[in-house]
C-alpha cells in the first residue's frame, strides 16, 4: 500500500468533515429541531470556509 502524503491526508480530512456536516444537517432537518435554520446557515458558511482552510493547509505542507 502506498504511503499517504500530508496533502492527501488533509484533503481526506476535509472531505470527511464536509460529508459529516451534511449528514448532521440532514438529520437535524428531518427531526425538525428548532435550531435547524441556524444549523443550515452554519453549514453554508462551513461549506465555503472548510475547503479554503484545507487549501491553506495543503499549500503550507507543500512549502516545507
């Protein structure tokens, strides 16, 4: 098995976090919780912020 690079690990962590966030938001929407609107707004913000943060981490990993 090929050893994973730090770039691949950071990308995989980003994908796992995004999928987990969407699953949690979907479950909250199905359960009709009172904070579903805030959770959805947080999901939208994180959808934009998380890949940017992941890109920054990957960028710094490749410089060293």
